């Protein structure tokens, strides 16, 4: 961290630092700043072994953008501070929003225009020989009618345009940031990219979809390790035989809550959401935000022994919740995962998520059983959800209707500790058949509902 006076540069200049914009402990810190009377952003490289490498990559990437005539932040200073740490100061782009924020609030016509502009920008990148390895929506800013490219550290630049293979891989990496149900939209927009590259439109469309699928899996594998260590999004803490991983954005109050999760568990079992042998579930509150805590219990000594050499179910839920979020599948937002090992043979795991208002699908169907059109509307939502899971090769493992929550016309998936992302089609198909059988079993006592569900799901989600 910097002191209250800011950062003094090796040439005698001073950078006044404000809020921390990003922090990667031991690697780099980014601050809102003022430099020579101008609003700026300073990036300080801290890694003793790799600081200069990342500094040079960042600088080279920004220069590559500027040399290609691509809008990017202006470099105001590149050198060292008085502590011999490499730093880069860039001008702050006024009234800017991240592309992800603009995309999230835009109506469909606005999204179509944004996608067209991004196809043009990426075509310019690739024609200039620029390949962005960390190509996501937060690495672009929208301001004053321009889209600015950020993150020079992730730029690989070469002489001459990228070839077809690398160009389409990079284009697919960008498209994979969008929800899977937007893939048809991405394929349609790719025609504009193909035109700018003077390539056959049909060829680009044909090759792009499998590359998008591969890019999604690449992004997930890359992010998966981050949720089990200190990073920008996750804070890791250890104390009194307990290890916790918590989403940083929930603030210091969350750490206090995690310090003694059991203290919030109601003494009266009737006040708990679930009171079973293997799991206990209850509500908690964090500064007015509703949370749900799920404690995975150890029934007895032998159950504890069987769990010692297996991944905690709380850890599996934590990982799968992040995976579903990345893939655009609605699930309660993951907040924290803790593992307490006071007794080596009785490890206790906790998974904390935001509470989602609403009722489970089973209860909703029972209440609306006589409203066939309403049942069909919700059955269509179920089919859409199952189609997405099938496309991603994700099996749930316990597809009870009570594990689906209907909230504000969205279906949220709960109980993720048996969920699995499959690498191989054969194992997925076996697990998927079990999921479909379990889901249909929900409606055996309501044949008219079962028929509607089967008609909606059709061949999209059933084998």
C-alpha cells in the first residue's frame, strides 16, 4: 500500500493516490490518482521476480494500441518510483463506463450496435497483429463515442495481421464472455467481422461455434484456481483451525460473520431451513443482506473418515456456484466457503450464498396446477435452463423440483454439491439420463404437469 502522501517518482515527480481500484497482493496495485494536475491512474508492480516483465508487457501493449491507431489510455509516465518499483501512470478517461456495464443495461438494439462496433474493433486489432490474451468486457471502456482498449499486459503483438486460426480463436474468446444463449447472436454478428477481413462469412460461422465452446472451458479453468487463493475477487483467511475463502466485495462485516458461523444457527430446529443429518441450513444477515448458510455435517466417525480424503461438499458448491455464474446460469451468488478442522476426522464445511426470494418449483406448480398456460410458461423456462446445462455438459446430480427456485421470472439452481462438469460425452450422457429421470419423477403424481414438462423439454434436454 502507499502512504498518505502518495508515490514519489524517481525523477522527483509526485503522484497523489486516492482509492484503490484493484489489488493483487504481492503482485500489483492500481490507484485512482492525480499527476501533474491531471486525473490519472497509477499501476504499481510489486512482484520482486516478475515486476519488470509485467511492466514492460503493459507498456509494450499500450504502445501497440497507439501505433495501430486504436484508442487506449495515454501514457503519462513509465519508469520507477523512489522505492525502485516499476510504475506506469496513464491519463484517466473521463466519464467512462466499462463495456460490461454498458452491455448489461443496454436494450437489444443497443447491444446489437455494441456488438457491431466490437466486431470492427477486434478486426482492427487482428489486422494490426494484436492478440489480447485476456479478452473480456471489463478490459474495454466506452466514453465519448469511443471504445478504449485496456490491459496492455495481455497483448501479444506481431508484425502483420493475425492468421485465420489465431484471429478466430481470439474472436471466440470475446464471444465466450456472453451468455451461451447469445451464441446465435454472436454467429450473426461474426458476418460483419468476416466482411472486414474479406473472409467467407459461412467459413467464419462454421468454425466459430466450437471455438466459443472451447474458449468458455478455457476461461473457467483459468478462473477456477483463483477462487481458492487471494486475488482481486477473493480473500483467503485462516484462523483457529478454520480456512475461509470469501468474495471481497462483501466487506469486513463478512469476515466477522465467518468468525463464528454457528453462532447464527437457530437453537430451535423448526426455525432452520433444513435440519438433516448431513446438512443444516439457516438464514443469516449481513448489513441487511439476506444470506443462507449451509453447514455440511459429519454424521459419525466413519463418515468423517470417508470425507477426509475427498473434497468437501462445501468446496464443491463454492466452485460450482462460480462456474454457473460464469456460464450465465442463475444460482444464488456465492459469498464464502469455510472449512473447519478442529478434529482431523470430523471436518466441517460451510457454504454461504445470497438468499434468493421466491418459492421452489414444486410448491409453485402445486399452487398453479389448474392453470395450464402458466405451467407451460414455466415449463418453457425449465426447458431453456436444461438446454443450457446440456450444451455445457453439466449434470446436476439431484434434480428435485425443490432444488429449483422461481424468483422474478427466473429459475435459480440450488444444491450444487453433486453437480459436475463433464469432459467426456459418455459419462455426461449417463449422468444426464439420471437427471432427466429424477426430474420427471417430481411429477409422477401430477400426470398433466408431467406431460406439459415433457412436451416443453422435448428433444432439447432429453436424450
